[in-house]
């Protein structure tokens, strides 16, 4: 385990409709040690198109991890999570729910749908940095991902 050296850029799919949250996460990831490539889609329909290499996303890269908001237009995060975890080709991708909801029923629902982690969106940038570093340290440093070197 080597937290100081990431072998290749880590591919992150962020499913988020709020441009401010996307900007904060991008900035927070720049504070991390590793190299990250983050693709962003704005809703659940786009997320599934990206993951299934459909339409504009025919050449999309399989993400190492998905950061998923719950409250999305067209298809919400719960539906996306259920589809990902039921798909034999996608279910091994870790899904970190990153949402503004702190409702206990949402936490329970997403874990029943096999989310790998539930994080409430932070209130300030320093907390975003802490979350980004924690994700990097655990998912890209400690955990062994299915498609990692």
C-alpha cells in the first residue's frame, strides 16, 4: 500500500447537477496527491448513457469510482444506483453517494441498494478537501479496485 504514489490517473464519474458542487469537488481533488480524471454528467439518464457507452458517450472510460448525488433530474440517484448494482458489467464499480440529504431513510435506502459509502455534502471548502483526500486515500490507496493495476 502506497498512499504517496498513484500509478495512473484515477477515473471518477461525478453524477451531479449542481455546478457549484462540481466546481468544489474539482478544486478539492486538485489538493490531493494523486492524478485524477473527473468526468461529470448532470443527471441519471446521462449517467447510464455514460456507463453503457451510448450516444455521446460511446468512447467513455469506465470509471474507477462513481460519486453520485441522489436528487437528480430525469432519473434520480437511487434509480441510477439500483441499475448500476443490478448490471453484471457495472456492479463492481464502487459507488460513493455524495448528497445534501441527511435523512436516515435515504442512508438506509442507498445501503440496501448496495452503495459502497454515504457522505453528506460538506458546508465549506475545507471539508470538501477532507472528503476528497479521504476518498483518494481509501479508494485509490488502501482499497484494491477491480480494474486497478
